[in-house]
C-alpha cells in the first residue's frame, strides 16, 4: 500500500516480556481465522447462538462497494449516494444530520478530520459549494435543539434562495431510537413549515437512512421520500461508518468516498494476509491485550496530537466500550488531545496509577503550509521565543511528542505510535477499518461477542417505562 499508516509499539514492548508475543501468536491467528469464517456464516441459517448477533458484514463491505461501483456505475449504491449528495449540495446551504451513537459519530469523525476546521464559518464559495453541517438527534438537550431551530428560522427566510435553503438526513436502523425519532419529528415539522408540508422540497430535501424494515422505513414509504438509503442487516451501528450512514453525509460534504473505501479495503487485505510485525491490526491487538492481561493495564488512552482527530477518538471510545465492555471484561477507552490535554491529564498519565497504555495518533504532514515562529525585536522578547528562530509550529509539535514520549519512557510508562503520513480520505479509511478489525479480533481472542450492546438496551427500556407513567 502507498501512503500507508504505520503502527510502532517498540517503546511499549521494552516493558513487556517478548516471549508473551510468541506465545500469543497461535491464539491471535486462530482469532483472525475465526473472523474470516464469520464472513462465511453471514446469511446462513447455521449461525450458532453464541455468535448472535453476527454483524461481521463491515469487514468486506468497502471492497464490495467499490466493486459494485466499478461494474454498475451510477446504478450502484455509491453512484446513487453521490448523485443525491450532489443534488443536496446544489439545492441547500445548510445540512442537518440526525442520528446518535454509531449513526453520527463516524460522520463526525470524517467531518472533523477531512473538512476545514472552521467549515461552517466559510462562505459558500470557500466551502466549494458544499453546505454547512449541523448535528442533532444525538441528545435530548432542549437548549441545543432550540438554538439550531432558531438559527435555521432566522437565517433561512426565502426558500427560493439557495443560501437560505436547508436539508437534512435522519439515520436510524430501526427508527425506534427515541433521541433520533424526537429530533426527526421536531426538525421535520420545521422543514415542512418552511417549504410547505405538501411541497416537493419537503420530500426531496429529506433523506432517510435506515434498515430494510422498521418504523423509519415504513414512515419513509408513507411520506414518499424519493431516496431512502439502506443500512445492511449484517452491519452494526458502531461498525457502520462505511455504509450509507457515514458515506452519504460525507458525500454531501465533498469527501472522496472512493479513496476512503480504498483505504479501508486495503487495510482489510493487509489484515487478512500479513503476519505479525507487518500487520497493524495484529500488532495493535497483541500489544493492547498483553498489557491488559499481564500488566493489568486496563485504560486505553488514544492520544491524538492535534484537534482534527478528536472526534475519531470519540468514535473509537464507543467502538471499544460497546464491543468489549461485557461480562465484566473490556478495557476502558479515553481520548485526549495533545498538547492541550498535557495541561490537564498529563500529570496523571505521568505519575498516576499504572493502568494506562497510551497510543499516540500522529499526523506527519499538516495540510497547510508550516507557520514559522516570528522573530521580534529583543526588547519585545519577554517570552523568549526568539531562540526558536527558524522553527515552525510542526517543529514545536514534534518536539512535544518526542519530549512527552521520553518523559513516559523514563518512568516506564508504555506508549505506542499510530502514524498517519497525512490526513486524507485514504489514511482515515485505513485508520477506521484498522480499529474496527482490531476491536473484533480482540473480542474473538477473549471469547466476547464484539457485536450487539445488550447493556444499552436496559436504559432505553427503563426510559420508555418512565415516560409511559
């Protein structure tokens, strides 16, 4: 693979017995083989009870979508997604995404990693003709909902002016998730009031993304929405970033879907074929698992160096927590952003309980031209930054990474590096797929079904009972 991400756990491995890696290898290979067999089980009537649910469809999905696009073009799912996304870009300047959990966190990760950091503050021309983006339906926050409704009402008053037009997508596999269903009802009411309940816009500017059956699918058929994108039955919510759930909103924002999917497909091929030492999924899983098993390191810190990957870390928090947090097992994930959080969590990581494995997520090359440290007259050099003459902001960040890793190494705190050559659709696709594959691999390794989230269902049931009183 060109432009490939790299995983370097050499610093962490100095703190653990190398024989454990050798002893783990047969079990790790068996877990990988089990994942490959999971694919064969999909769609059959012979799925064992201990493997249900089996949401392994995400593994081969990126390549399947690319192959379908190659053979069917505009008739493929990817072709339809890109066509509808182009329509919304041309017809609206604000885009509301309604969804919760896996139905929004993957898209948020893509948005923050691949779009301009101040996207919504740019003019339409500066945004390349793509709309502003807003997330709702991911909470029950009265003030937040009100604020967005008021923004849309005050900024959109002429439905004939594209700069004052807005659209939305609602994402829910079943349609029964309360937070999203409530958000959809509220914003659908606002949209129909603006365009007219029986207008063409009230249908064409709403794009549901849902399962093949369920409440939202039935409602969408009733309303006659012209385009409803599917969520496959064999892909769970937190693994759905490469389904319509993530791909359609990303397409509206102008993300290169083919590069994104190619990165994910290439990572899957590498995982399926390469040995430990040349396989980021195997190596990452082995290091995380061995530190937890042998050193009681139960906190997984994803330390993102730069702000644009914070949402990717939050997406991973859900992925790891919901997949492996079962039967009183599973590490606890935590995302930090450095150098920002060195000034809040750094003390604990340096001298607190020895229960943390820190994985640094490092982007080697920024998108923008490196900013040089300005030199000022000596009488204005109270901050002593003139000594950094010739250095750039990326140089300062690199020094912070090196200095922090050295500080942790000096007191025997384990760190590893996940290195992205640059931040683009291909490398982000690789990274997301690597973390999904690693999470499932670890689940199979420790005999936990990584799919389903039975613990989440308890609060939903209780909440409905309270509301029904």
